[in-house]
């Protein structure tokens, strides 16, 4: 599991930061990539990465401001040209279907795959997707227009068969190991009964990633981020501009750090950085946030972060 940032800027493209988009790369887990927001130029950023558009099968949109969706029609069209045939799911606030369908219709764009839309509302608060390996939860934030935060939860991995213990018990290898791994109770040729559940180690806890787009500081961010391995949170402005951030329905770096601390997350990645912060001022953003939550990083375009499993 990895996060790759394709655009980390706020409002409009800049020389050093493109507008919002990030990829949650689940290639080892389910051989797919999930995108969160698709700002203008996202497909150009993807060309500079190792991401293959046909691997993208889910797109989650935080809200309908242009710097988060203007790259969507182009990306969808290119996915067709580049061999994408599998269905694609798009989650986002009500209106995302109309935006995509009108854009494709007016531009006479014809896709080689089906789009399944999942429109969310201000009443959305809870599970929006579940598979055998992942669940995704969503809740409204506070951004003037409807903005959605997302919590991605990997399901726990079953414990490993304790082979060393079986060897010490002189349990013969082969099909018996498979049955014990499945939790069966097996009677051996010598009459001993082995309970498979007692031969399996503890489950490996799944990982949690929370992605908070544009918003003021809000309690829903804390709920979505609770005990997350990684929290990606917008950080448009510095703590000295808290009034400006509030008036524009955004968060400061320190407010994001306060969310991370309250939610007991493991790592905070500050995203959606105003173009006014470059060079030393970016380091100052990070320093201010670290004073509240030490494990903080201000991200830049093309940063990639591995999300490791918990250590026992």
C-alpha cells in the first residue's frame, strides 16, 4: 500500500505544485489504484509516474470546486484510449454525475467502459463501499459547499499457520497443514486431535488511511481519522492566517496537526498548500505543525509514501 501525490497545491496550478490529486496504490493488495480528486493536469502528472490509467478503478471526489475535478473528463477519455475496459466507480458529492456526463456529451467523447456513479449528500455518514479486503467510510466536512472526507480501512489479515509449533508436535506436513490453516480440527493417525484455531497466530491488523480535503477544522475529521496509520489533511494556510483560512472555509497547518493529535494518528501528511508558501516558508509550515504533532510532513508533487503494517 502506497500513497503517491500527483498534485499538492491549492486553487490553481503553480510552477512547483499542481492542483489536487493523489493516488492510493493498492497493487499488491488488489492490483488496483484509487484516485482521490482529479485536478486539472492530473493525467499529465500520471505520465510522470508509474501509474497505469487502466489500473484506476475507483475515483473519490472530495468536492466540486474546479481545482479538484477539472482533470476528470480528460482522464476518463484517456483511460479509454489506453486500453481501459473494466468498469470504473466514481464517488463524490451530488452533481458529479451531471458534470461528467455533460462534459463527455458536449465533447463527443465515447468511453470503452461503464462508469458507476455513487453520489453522496450532506446526510452521508458511514460506510459507502465494502469488499472482502477493504471498507470505505465517508462523512461531510465544512467547506461552504458539500465536501466529503474519506476513511479507507483495510480488513485484518488472517494469522499465519504456526509451522514451527506443528513441527515440534511432529504433525506431518502436507494437506493436513492446509486443513489446520482453514481452522479445521484434525484427528491424526496416532489418535491426537489438533484444533486448527490453536495453530494460527494472531491476525495482522489492517491499515487505515484517512483523506481530508478542503474544510475548516471540524469534528468529523477527527472521527474519520481515529487511529489512522496515515492522515492526509489540507493545510492551505499557516497558523498566522487562521482568520483568513476560516473565512475561506480552509484549515491551517496547526489545525490539521491538532486533528492528528486528537485522533491519535500515526503520521500526518499536509497537503493542498497555498502557492504563497515556497522554499523556507514550507519548512516553517512543517515546523509549526510539528510543534503540535511531531510526525508531520509537508508533501510535494510526486512524493510517495509506503504504509507499513503494524508491528506486534
